[in-house]
C-alpha cells in the first residue's frame, strides 16, 4: 500500500519502477495484549506501535514537532501528537487480524491509549474492542500490513490480561520470500508499482490463545 498505516496526513510515494521490489519501507515493532475476563471471554486487544527512527523523524517534521532536534517532546507537543495515527480511512483494518476456526473476528474502531517518544521513536497505543465478545480459547491473532509497505515485528511483546496464555508461532520467512518472489515474477515493474503483491500475512507471526 502507498499510505503507511493509512495515515491521513502523511503519504509516502510508491517505489520507482527500478525500485518496485524495495518493500517494506517502514518498520514497526508492535505489542499486543488480549483482554480476557474471568469467564475466559475475550473483549478486546490493546495494541502498541513503535515506529522506526526515520519514520518518527519524518512525522515530527510533518507536524512541526521537536524543532530543537533532541528527540524529546514537550507535554504540549505530545498532546499534539496524541492520536496522530488513528485517523483511519474507511475499510482499513488497523493491521490487526483476529480469527477463529470459523473465520475472521470483527473489531471495533480504535480507542486511543496515549503516545510517548522512546529514544527518538514514536510509540503509540490504542484499544480495539471485539464487536462481539467471544471465548478466547482458539483465537489466533496476527499483526501485518497486507501490502507489506510496513513490516511489523512483535518486539514490544505479546500477553494476555486474563486466565489464558499466548503462544507465538514465528512466520516461515523462507516460505514467505519464495511466495513473494513467485508473485513478483508474474508482474511487470509497472504492475508492482501500482499494486504490490499482498504478502504481508506470509511474513507475520501468528499468536495462538490457549486457555485451560
């Protein structure tokens, strides 16, 4: 996709024809915490995104923040930054995907949980309620950008707030690379520039929820 995380104020250009395969462009370390009540019902997910240094710097410049370039924002600047990445366009899934054996799980709109700057990197958090609370056992969760413009890791951790556990199953990167290579070979550089293959899911770790 050409818009990083679908932000409303900052649009990155698509790769030039000679650089069409140069995905991803932005790197985000994510953290997820599934909220589960005492009865084992999942009610929502708290998501944290920590953006790479270059993207953070670009965001500061776009918003007129950190004009002294020390990587530290004043309380007033943090207030202006808060919620900067929650102006989602219609149809954007928030790069968070929950599912059961029966199919995808619908999530509600994001609820801001604040923003901070950690060693020059923007770290924001938000909460996504499940549209319909359901048993947590058997849920799976992935964090990814389908178009692989943004690459996500789970470096901020995975946890469950409740009587369940989360098991992280790493993606098979060799298999993902092979899938991407095959899809790129089917397209011209111009086609890739306009519509990069949707391979983000192949690079995403899978979180499985286990409950006793």
